[in-house]
């Protein structure tokens, strides 16, 4: 017997409780016969403009991550998405890889993270020179830059939007993101990457690929692509970015 709705695969997503974007964006990408199931890590909505507040926020997500996974395992998913972007990049490649391996061992299923998924997508496009857009404060941007550089990429430009609180990330407007993407682009850039699972960017990044003429990778799209492909789902999803359409 198989799950009536998720007869192909059940995908679990673990996200911060303040995140209002990762779940609905993932639903846009879901093929027929694949179902998404969300577990939430309880974090406070609070200003993140001080170093202490930002680090306390990171620690709260870190402490709640494994509990969130244990919760979602009760629905017996076939694959997990770790939808906490900061934790996916924190500490560089070795630490992120160790976290991914630990979570997979704990869950007993494969785990997709935004960091390694972005690397896999960039490698498919053959892009090494990139620009990056994040919603983070400077400390978070440091971790993102460190990860990509350790993974062998050259960051030509990085813009952190310094969103003032977790929920306000999802209030970022299209005009703010369009302006940032135009600043990030240039002849020295082969691909642009958007980081931050609460930044509503999938459709905007897909549109930006048309007017910039190069890959613009939204982290939620790339991570869901990684989860589908690693789950044996090869459906091409159209309208939400070239990585889902081409690979």
C-alpha cells in the first residue's frame, strides 16, 4: 500500500516558525503524486539588528532543528528539505556537509540543503563567477561568502538586504529585489544566487533569467529541485526557473 496522495514521494520541509515563504513556494513546484509536509522550528519574531540578537536567533534555530525533524518523521517522509538557509551555510563546506550527513543519519532518508543544492545547480550550469543576494545581516553574509568560496566559487558581488526581523524578510518587495539583482549583475558574473528561504523570490528570479540572460537561482527552487532529483522524480517543472526546466 502507498500514500493515496503522495503515491510517488512524500517530502518533508523543516522551516523556522516565522517563515511564510518556503512552504507556499514549494507547493508551486510540487508534481502530481508528490506531497509536501511541513514541520516548524519555534523561533521568536524579534529585531535582528544587534549582533547579540542575531546570534540568539541563529542558536534558537539550531536548537530546534532536530526536534523539528523528529516531528516531521512521524509522517514517514521519503526525503527531507532542511529549509534553514543560515544553518545550511554556517561554518563553511566541511561543517555544512557534516550537518547534512548527521541529519540524514538521524532521519534515515536523504536530506537536501540549500547550500549543497546551489553548488549542484551551479555545477550543472558550469558557473564559477557568481553574485549573491541575501536577506541577512553582515554576520550571516560572512557565512554565505565563506561557504561559496570554500566550494570553489568566486563571489563578484554580494548584497545583504539586512532585513530587520525574521518575518520582515517576507515583506521584501519585488522592486527591492529587482534593484539588487541589477546591481549584482555584470559581464563578470555567470550566475546569480538568491539565498534566504523566507525571501519570496522564485518567480522573480525566473523572470530575471529572461532579462539578464543567465541563471538566477532562487534557493527554494534549487533545493526543491535537488530533493526531487535525489528522490528519483525527473519531471521538468516549467515557469519557475531554468534549473527545474533543464536538469
